[in-house]
C-alpha cells in the first residue's frame, strides 16, 4: 500500500509539470558561447572568443571596435537585440510563475493530506519565500533592472534548470526531515475516518490522480507561454543568421540555434 508519506512525496513530484512547460518539446534549442544581459546591454562571447556588444540604441562593437552598418545590417542588429530584449523578461516571468505554481501545488497537497495547520506547510512556505528572495537578488540589480549571465543559460536549452533543481532538492529535504510528523499524520488519517484499510488506500490513490490532473491543467498555460517564448527566440535566431552572413566580422556568430516543428512567424 502507498502510505501517506509516499503520497506526499508523489505530491511533490506532481509539481514537476509546472516546470515542464519551461522546456517546451516544440522548441529544440542549443546555445553556444556566453550571453550576458545587464542594464539593457547585450553582450555575447562566441565559441571563437569573439566579444560582441549591442546596446539599446543599436550600436554594436566587435572585440571593442565600433562597427559601421548599412541600413539593412542595422535592421538585423535591431531585430536581434529587440527579440533578445523581449525574451529576457518572458523567460523570468515563466520561471517565476512555474516556481509559484509548483510551490502552491505542494502546499495544496500537504494541506489537503495533513491539514493546513501542519508544520510541513509552514516549512515549505518559508523555503519558498527564501528561494524567491534569492531569485530576486540574482536576477535584479539594486535599481530593479533585469540582469542575466551565462550561468542562467545552458547549452542544451535556453534557461538553466538551476532553480528547478534547487526547489526540488529543498522540498525533498523538508520531507526527509519530517518523517516523524508524516507517520503521525498517517495514524491520524487512518483513525479519523470510518473507512477500512483498503478503502483508505483507494481514497488516497483517487486523490493522487485528481491532484495530478489539476496541476497539469494549470501548467498547460505556462507551456503555451513557453511556446510563445520559442517564437521570439526563433526570430532572434533568424536575425543572428542574417548578421552572420551579411556583417563582416560576425562570420563566427552562432550563439542561438533553434530547431522547431513550426514555421517561423515573422
């Protein structure tokens, strides 16, 4: 039989669909080199150690040398910058919302299974608040402006799984350190109802299925936004290809590579 402890662990894992939308199966992406976004300035370090900087005015330098652009070349640079500028806040919003959905789902699970006044929910709320504060300090500077650097991205994808992994690790630690409370909750749950042992097991299994469906339904909205983010990144990839082909000195520029099952929406 699945004990209540096993089901609470399952409840924690049920929150994973909240993060799944961040890695949409429709957007196969590779990132080469380093990307840095600070105070509206986009800095790229290519795989060939070239240093490309583009500011909000569309001015570009390559290896600290200003580049003179034709109107067509300038348009590709502007398009590239604009789409990265759009993708950065979209990425953060999806990351924060996925974390919030996962946190709310975990709290809902423990609240339904153990009661709202149990200590585990309190521990989870404190953990979630601390992680949110840590993310705020990492992604926003003292002026409230967004900043992202290479450690926030990964080669096989766009956004790093760092925060997802940290969230899951901390949830697992809280559960592992709450064995005593879980065992007490199991006993209370078994003694509080009129159901026999087998009926209690069936009740828990039905709850698990219903809970998972609720989380997946909520995470579908995040997945749609991840698909929209993919469209923006595809436009950036397209502009990058044009820059690579038509701007001298950028022949090795290939930071973004996106393979998608849908056509580019320009």
